[in-house]
C-alpha cells in the first residue's frame, strides 16, 4: 500500500507551467493555467483525503471482522466443551501444582489467549515429521488434542494425558485417546523403555522446578533408546514473550533455553537441539534418549 500511496502523492502535484515554455509564452501560460492548476490541485487533494478515509474504514472493518471470526470460533469451541462434558462430574483438574485452579474456566481462558484449535494445530504441524517414526507417542498436557489429531491424520500411534477435565472431554469428542491424568501419573503408568516419543508442549512453565526435573527424569526412563523428547515452552528471554507468560495465572516457572537444556541433559538425555518458534516467542528442546 505504501508504494501506491507514494505514487498518488507524486501524481497529485499539478504545475501551471509547461516545462519547455520560455519567455512571454511561459508567462501567458502561467496566467491562463494557474486557476486550472489550482482547481486540479484542490481536486487531487480532496480525492486523496477521501481515499485515505475509505482505506482507514476498510482497515477498521477488516480488523472488526477478524476479531468477530475469532470470537465465533472461540464460542463454538466452548459450546462443544459443554456438550462433551460427561454426565458424571469429574474433578476440574488433577494437576498437583498449587496454582492449577487459579483460573475457574481454564478451557475458555485457553480458547481466548492461545487461539483456536486450527491456529494451534498449524503451529504444531512441524512436529509431525519429527514424530512420524517415533510411535508410540505420549503427549503430556495434550489440551484440546491438536497435536494428537495431527498425528492421527499422519497414521502415527499416539495418546494423550491432560489434567483438565474439559480439555479431556473436548479431545475425546474428537475421537482421540486421552486420559485425565497429571503428566507425572501418565508417565509413571507406562513401562520403562516403552515409548518412542514424549511431547510436552506449553506444559513445563506450569510446573515448579522440582516437578520439572522429576518429569524429565521420568520421560527419560520411559523412552526407549533413541526415543525423542519434545518440550515446547515460552521463551522469557524475549520481552514480547513475557507478556504471554504473565498473562496465564497458572504459570509457575519461566525457563530460558539454556536452563531447560541443562535440565534435559541432567535427566540423562545425550543429544539436544534448541529450536526458535513463532517469531522467537516460544522455543522447543528436541532431545534424544
């Protein structure tokens, strides 16, 4: 839009003189053409102001439409959540950390703050290639099941665990294999060396330090040799990402990449790679057992 606006700015300037005119001819042309040039200049200025006003209104309307579409998608997911709640009341969360119940409707909070399932699914799609040959996959903190749905579509055996009852009900409504369990309990229930991959996307920042270390050690024990751990979290070394961290009242511990990499290595993982994500708002550690 900037190039077109610059072109219009240059075109709006009207001269009363022909560039090749000289002497008397030039003066006569100026006398005759000045009123016309001034009128044309005023008309051009008015057109540009009108175009600018219309452009602003179009931009505002587009922003409102985008916000409305997102709100509709959010409300649809929240209604689906209500429809999928089991008749027998399950505990709202089985997460052991003290701040797990800080937000009364965490499902609605996630829908608004993190985005729709479609948005999250697109952000997680790059993980599918890494996990294609890593079945079975256990997705900890599986949420609404975005990664599990991607893996199912790719033919990768995967199951999930989430502490939040509404998240579990929503994911099961998508036909996904998800249990309401804490991440630690879900890993403890698996046999040592039985998993090809463990994923924990936007989970570790919800845990205090001792629980993070225990979870990483459990993941290492449950993975077969060469198995993958993928841990994604907010990057607090990014100033913009800190807003996302502090927006969620259930967050307990920010993790800079260097810290998480040291913890992963300390848990027994031999190889690790740090990947920057989402314009450096998030990062992932991919580690090999």
